[in-house]
C-alpha cells in the first residue's frame, strides 16, 4: 500500500528477503530448522530495535500458514490475552489452524499478565512469540521463560544495512552518494527502521535523484526530533537520574524520576537501575540500600502503575540521601582486570578441593587451616590488595 511507511512496505515476507541474523536463519541455523521442519515452539526474541524481531514473527506466520495475532504489551490487556487464547482454541478445534500470538515489548507485561499466557503455551493452544529489547532473564517470569526458546538477535552489520538501503532506494527510485550512504549506516546504529525512515524523509526533502550527505543529515535530524523519546532523550534522562542520586541531590533525582514516569517509562527499567546503583554507588557505606532497592523493584513488579510511582519515589529519596562508597565495586573490577590480564593462574594447593585420596596425596587442601591468614591468591598476585 503506497500510503504505508516505507519500512512497512518493504517488510520482508520470506526468509529469502530477510537480511541479517544468519546465526538464526542461515542454513542449518536453529530458527531455519524449526521453520523448515514445521516444529515450531514458543519463542522470545531478544534484540535491539530494528533488528527484525517483528518481521521474523510475521515471516513464521506466513510460511506456516498460521493465524497471526499481533499485539503490543504497551496497550494490550488481560482481556485481549484471554480473547486471543479463546479464539485460538476454537480455531484449532474447527480448522486445525495454529495461532501465533506475537507480543511486542513483553517486558511491559506485569507478572499477572504473563501468568495468563502459561496454560495456553503449555497446552500448545498458541505458539507464543514475545519480543523485547530488555534482558528476558529480568523481565520475563521464570515459568514462561522455561517454556520458551530465547533467541538473541544482533544489531545489523554494515553489509546488511547496505542491502536494505539498496532496497529502499529502488522503491523510492533514487540513488545516493557514497559519503551519504556511509554516514547513514554509521548513524543508524544497526537499526533497519532508522535507515528506511531516513530515506523516506530524505526523498521528501529534495527534488534531486541522488541523495546528498546534507540531505541525509537533515533527514536524520528531523526523524530524531519525532522519535526522540526512544532515543537520546531516553538515555539522557536516565543518566541525569543516576547522576543526581550519586550527587545526593534529592530534588533533581525526583524531578528526573517524574519525567520518566510521566513519559511512560517502564517502572521495572527504573527500579532495575536503582538496584544496580545500590551496590555500585552506595555499597558498604549502607548495605541495606540493596535491600530497599530490591523491595522497590519487587513492588513495581507486583503493583505496577500508577501506584508503584510512590514506591519509586520512596526508594529514590532513600538512595539519594544514603552515604556513598564505591570501594566494593572498584575492588571487584580491579580483580576482574587481573583475571583478564593474567588468565587462570594456578590456585594455591592449600585451598584446592580434595575429594579423592590422590588429590590429598598431591597436597590439595593441605595446611589450609594454617594458611588462612595468608594471601590465598595465586603466587603471581600474592599480597595484592583490591579492597581496603
């Protein structure tokens, strides 16, 4: 449809048209095998924006002739979930047709909403495909995670993006100067949608048949103004939030919290950063900060908006006012640096495990009680101090 955005018009309908993610869809790769053998299982696609999560789900539905139900966790309700499951059960019974329930941004579904999917996934009533830009280990409940195959999508590389640009230009009947193409690829950060949206905007900014660097720069600027909430502004605000708590500036921290809440930011994203902050910046100065931060995360998980904004505010004030001490954080990463630098240095015999007689005869575990006050580090790092 000509009025549809360029990214939608060019959305691949088959794996042959799909660029990138060779580790998933290439010959012999896991997703290719599942599709070719028609042995689909519930999946969770974890990857950055514009890497092809929604497109792959639609391709699966097309290839397998399954009914495709497409929802976003931002707006979907429990009633929507139950309706899809009910209709899928009826469709399977009457027509023997499977239903693929695709849920974008599954990390925005709370525990109760995710729980509602479990019986249908387990019974095979639906083939569930969830998509998320967040780590599913934190955002997806364990029972659903254990019943799904997590597939990690990577950012698209330059070669893939060049192919996408070529398709976009062909559709728009345009060409592009090489400098402009390189700049567009570098600016896209692996996101196919940014590429196609920028080309579409650029086509409306010029009457020339070849896109220049200046036109591409202008198109990217205009596009970012329209979609900034998911771009720089998102990262700038969370950065300001963390730095305000680090500076013990309660008022600024609360202000940036309010901006994120008002913009509809996922409360679990905010709370998770607070859990990290509690160990990274407060640490041993006030160890109970980690307990408080974890409870805030748990409250957000159980309660959700709008009430959990109060839990977030409570936690932010507590963490902002707490004394700060990064010694545990710094000590760990100093130790990690030595691990990367020296590799697996021999562990002293006195603290090695000795489950067999041979190991004991070789001196494993010998004299441990006598040496507990000594370094216990590998010989090369003996007497090294990380934490003080």
